[in-house]
């Protein structure tokens, strides 16, 4: 969901007797909350991606495979003849 979709969802719960247009009290009150919800959704998505060894990357992959006692080999220079 985008921030705009989140704010629209939140504003839908405000009774119709109140103004919910841009710049109104409720809009200005709920918009920062919608931004934080959006950020949290992004963080949760990142956590979900990195919770499994098949999709984890970087340090998250290192931590995930360390649960099974696996460590990454250090990079070395190629050798050729």
C-alpha cells in the first residue's frame, strides 16, 4: 500500500460529518501516522525477505545460515596456469 492508500483507508473510518479534505484537522492528524505505517510495512517486508536463507542477502544471509553452523568462505584471488 502507498501512503495515499493508507491515509484514505484511515480517513474512511472518520464519520462523514467531519471534514477530511487535505489540510483538515483529521487529515493533518492522520497523515504522519500513515507515513509511519508505510515505513513499518517496508521494514516488515524487508524482514520477511531476509527471514529465509533462499531470499536473504548480505549479513542477513550470514546470520541465517549461522543458525545451522554454516559460515561463508572468505574470498580469494583466482589461480590459473
